[in-house]
């Protein structure tokens, strides 16, 4: 029995489950499920029924994430991006859409890979009003579901042929899935290798640095630099006490501003929160060229907190405010 036949027999429930689970962040193919449901609408399903079923399930999932974002803030977003190669980029590239386009982002979010699941919790985190969110999200989901269902309905014959070919070539499809998984693992390896290619970069554990700072004399200038690869967006964000901000995406400009500290007698300790301290390593490599003793704090901010190091709230003047919709 092919995919479309399965959808035809269990289409309403299956479509609803896929749409809901995909809406709450699980990596399930919304568009493929809708295409199959649209194609099955010529042979068993009723398009007038499957559309509201798919729509309501997706809106329910989005609403759940909206309230999750509203009451847990960046914690939920961090959890959703935990498996990403660069969790920070996962969050803040999505936040960038809201920063540039505002609430209209919800109208097209489902069409953009990665943004579809992030848009609803971001709207909650940014305090969009409930009724405004429901109105815009409902319209955006309706456009998305209608587009894919109608495409599946109009091209049902073509989609059936593809589904039949996929059924016959199941081993090839399995190989493709494994290949994609291998590609993801390879990307992680490459990402990690690039972070470690500068062997001359020194590292220090958070525990060792904390102990060193307890007994450190004032004959050397010590700089702890926050190089997390994003600006300060969360009003409740913390940083290592007395650390300074170095924007890794504007290193040339930042180096000019820091040049007054770049003397042989200074020590610079860098921290970030990305995989394998990638950003810290990249910045450390550049600072090494300025003849400054530079160390990367292994494990970044989390390791420092675990070591019992002092932290402070990011000053309100440093917060880069994303649009708040209330």
C-alpha cells in the first residue's frame, strides 16, 4: 500500500497528527503530508474536510508554542535549537525576521525552513498579543495549507506516480535518508574541525580561571570578553562579571576599539556558547596576531556558572531590543 493509499484510508487523523507534531517542532514534513492529502482528496478524502483538519491541528501546535515562548522566553527557543550546529544562529536568524518584518512574519513563516516552528514561540517571547497572534497565525497557516493541498489535488496523478516510484525504490529512499544523516554528521565534524584547526590557541577551564582570578595580582591587565555570536536580546541575559562585549561579526571594527588594550602585558579570556567554542577560537586566532596573550574558556558561559564564577546582568543600555508587540 502506497503513501497516498495510507493517507486515503487514515488521512484525516494522520494529517492532523503530522501537522500538530511538526508545528511543535518535530522534524516532520508538513508539505509532503499536505501534498499526499491533497492527492488523496481525489480518491477517498474530502478536500473540504482535510483543509480545516490540517489547519486546526497546525494552529493548535503553534498556539501551544506561542504560550510556551510567552511564559518561558528564550529557554524554550534554546531547547528547540539544541540540535542545531549553531544554536545561537538558529535562534537569532529567526529573530532577525521579526526584527526586519515585524508581525507580518507569521503570514509566510511556514514557507521558510527553520522559521516555521520558531515563529510562534518567538511571537510569544516578544509579547505579541494573543488575539493578534491567533489572527495572523491562522491566516498564515490557512495560506500554507491551502497552497500545498491544492497543489496535491491538481497534480494528484503526477504525485501518485512519484509515490509509486518511491514505494518501489524504498531501498534507494532509505539510502538517501541515511546519506542525509551522514551529511549532517559530516557537517558537525567539519564544523568542529574548523574550530580546532588553530592549534596555537590556548584553552583554559572555567575552574582554573576562577581559581587564578582569586589569587591574581594587579600587575597584568586581565580582559574577559564575551564573544557570543549575537547581540544582547534577552532582557534577563547574564554575562561574566566585568566582562566586555566583543562583536565577532564586526571583528575589524572591534579590534580598532580594543587596540588600547592590546599590549604584551595583558591577558584576554574569551567565552561564547556555541559548539566546541567555535566563535571564541576564531576571535582568539585574530587576537593572537595582535601579540596579546589569549585564552579560550572551555565550555563558555555555562562552564563558568558551573564553576561558581561571578556573573552580572547585562546593562540595560547594551540590550538590543527586538520589536515588542504589546
